C-alpha cells in the first residue's frame, strides 16, 4: 500500500454514481426483465474504463472501479455471490431497516422522509442452506475490467471495496445454522475467497463495515453499551479470521455511521470504539470525519495511537451534502491530522461512497466530481504546508 512519502495522496471510499446507460441494464436485471447480456457486459467494461479515467483526471491517486459490477447495494450484492440465501418480500410495516434510536427520537421527521423516499430494500434475506462462495466468475469479471481500465490511467494504485463479514446482507435471518453466530462464521469463511482473489489480483482490498458503528443505534437501547462492545469485539475477531494469510499492508478497513440523511444524534462516539477498530489487522483505517456530527473526532487520534506501520484515511470530504468543500478547508482537515499522527500516515479520503447502490445517491454526479477535485486541490495545499 502506497504511503504519503512526498505529498498527501488522495483516495475515496469506492462507490461512485453509475451512468444512466449502466443503470438501465441494472434495473432490468433487478426486476428480471430480459436484456442483451453482451451489450450489458460491454457497457460495464466501458463504464469502468471511463470512471477510472475520470478519477485520474480529478486528481485521485488511489482509485476504484466505482463498484459498477455490483447490481444490488454495497452490502446486498453478495446475494449474487453466496449460496444458501433465499429472498422473500418484506411484509408491510416490517422493514428491518426502519428502526433504531435515531428513528424513535425523530419519528415525525422519519415519517416525512419515508413518505418521500422509497425504501432501498424491498425483500428480506433468509439463510436456508449452507453458505459457500459462488461468485468467482462475477468477481473475476470485475477484476479484469478494472485491470484493463488501469492500463491507460495514470494513478498510484487501485482498490476494490467489498463487504466485511458483519456487513454482509445486514438484517439477514437465519433458518439453517444453529445460531446467528454460527451463520456469521460461515459468512466470514466464505468471504475469504473474495478477499483472497482481490489481493491475489494485485489490488488493495477494502472492507466496508458500516454495520459495526450503525449497530449501536439499533442495539442500544434495549441492549447495553457493554452488550454492543461484546458484539463489536466478536466482529473484529471474525474479520481477522477472514483475513488470515493476507498481508496487512494490502488491506484497508472502512468504518462509517451510515449514509441515511438523518440527524444521527445516537451515533456511537468514535472514542468509544476506536480501540476495537484498531484491533482489526489491516494497513489503513478509512474513517468518516467530514460531516458535522463527526468532524470534531479528529482529536481522538491525539490519544488513540495508531499501531506501528498503519495509516489513517480520514474523510475530509462529505458524500452526503451538495455543498462542495473549499480546498482550504480540506487542507486544514488534512494538516491538523498529519501533525498529530505524521504526514506519511495520512491519505486524504471521503466519508463514504457517493452511491449506496446502483440507484441511490446523495449528491448530483457533477457535484461528486467537483468534490473529488476539491479533495485533490486541498491535498495539494496540505502538501505545500507539510513538505514546503
């Protein structure tokens, strides 16, 4: 994994807004409508090439394929890569995602929001058989498309973001294994194949794990903070098991507090879980830090010492507001962290993905690119300050 040895490098969390032509194919695929598969594959290949080139033009050093190969969401996509799951329609009023302490406190706001915004998930996933990895061909296609795109793009590195074990198919139900813990262990074991393939292909592996932080909002109350800490510690153990044999410096671990447009007053503070996050054996931690609920938490890194050799990829650009950050503000966010943990230990990033799936976004595509350009401009300003 490249480090900021002579300047601040830039990256993002991975998911980018899909072009309309690709969305048309993905909509047809989701509803089971017939489409020309060869035309879809060509559109996907061309779209990946275009988005990788556009990232390079924007000044991003460590780029992704935009997650364009995922036809569902950032976490539900594994339904097409794992055996053992069955999808059933969610009964009216029983959506498992429509709960949490934030929703309870701001019930009137969420009722208004839900009336305007259709739920991203309309079916629930039930484990009804043994879980194994079956997505080798689809993943290899994504690897091949990304490799082809990188041949003509002048960037430092490429990474592929995939779901961490605990974030695979959130709110899934288990009807096969003896316990939910046994089901999760089977998921972690199966996902090892995906993780290994990405690293063996020469890419940086990024594990996306919004579920770790978001579970606090879903669990406490009625559970206690100690219950949540025990649950999170178990997730860390599963991640480390799934990564066994993979060099730490080939892996990034992303933690955020969810991308829904709510108040987030019940988010767990970073200071209360940072010790557990740092027990995940990876080369870099990609942590949300630009939005107004969490920006102040850069100070946590003054006391929470990074393990030797590891890096921080702080979010210095928000994915959830159409306001484009000023490069001077971006530089300020970078510099204050670099002075705490060392400039070589910082890569400038974003809070989360600009798209939570093929069709869900928080900003307009033109604004997404303006934000990434502001990120690169801010990194250049920070580099002048830090290196002279």
